[in-house]
């Protein structure tokens, strides 16, 4: 039975860059299908950009691959979208894997809201490189040095500040009932780094209360913006393979 995984990136690096180390580590033991965001399909964000636009695009992408059910993997903004997809289309998922979702859909608790207010305050009025620098700093623990800015921009990266702002706006506007996550029966995996802002630990605690079957793993010396190969290490890849194997075994048992 082939392992088919749809992979959603964050709002900065495209899917091919984000998941290249994971593809190399897995070495064809799983079929990773990389799905970039609709947000960056044109010269600027669509005027009617929304979370549902992205979710519908994942549906179409899976259909184009002939996948009725699949494993879903999301990083950062892709993690938010993966959670929204899981809650609204649980029948399509065999498992859900996340690394530091940008936020959790639905009504936020006081600690979550305080973190969002802090991020918004840091970004207020900023654009371009100043926006990106503040966006990175706000998601690291105090005292953690942010990575240096790239010496030259990858094509398309000039869209990222405006795109991230549009994505955050869509996430905040999205109406979602977190009880939908409580009803999910598939296994879930969450990874986060110990150098990221404490908000990640808050989110981990929230997700632990929402999902009945979740494994949470904290990675030492890692934060949200380390290079992809420092996130999707062999240890991380093995945790994902364990998740997919367990989910596939459960699916086979149901078919007997």
C-alpha cells in the first residue's frame, strides 16, 4: 500500500524548498505531493483570498492525483490550513502531521490571543524587509539570534511580506469550531522547536486537549526559521513514517 502525503508549506519558502530534505531522507519510501498556496499563484494575492480558497484547492489537488484519502503534512501557515482541512474534511485524511502551525483555527484562549496581539503589534505599519525581519524576531524566544537575511532574493520572494499579511488576515477572519478537531479519529503528530517563542508550547497544549490521538515532539536547538534540513532530520522523518504506518495499518484493519 503506497503512502501518499500532501505537503503544505508555510508562507515564506515554497513547498519544493521546504520539503526537499524530507524527500531526500525518505528516499521514495513515501510519495510526497507538494502543494504550493493559491495565495502566490498570481502577481499579487487574490482580492477574495480566503482559507476556503486554499482548502478547496487541496481538494482539487488530491482529486487530480486520484487520492480519495491521504496523509496531510503542514508547516506554519500550511499547518493552519491542514488543521482547517482536518476539521472540515476529516473523511479524506488518514493522518495529520504538523510543525509549528501558524495558529490554530477557532476561538483562541487568553494565552493564544496575547501572542497574536504581540505579533500584530510588532508588525503594525511595517512593509518589505522591515516586515520580514520583525516577523522572524517575534517568533523566536528572547535572546535567540535570528538567521541572517538572504544575500539575494529567490524569485517570487518579493511577494512574501504582502502575502503573509494577506494570509494572516484570512486566518483571523476564518470561522471554525474547534469541536470539529475533537471529533477527528485519525492519528496526529506535532513537532516544534525549543528555541521558538513560548507560543508554540501553548499551542501544543491546546492541540493535546483537542485531539484524542496525538504525539507531540519537541526538538532541541530548533526554531521556526532554521534551514529545512534542521527541521526534517532523520529523527523527524522516522516519527512521520511511524505515524503513516500506524494510520495505514488502522485503515487496513477496517477494510478486513
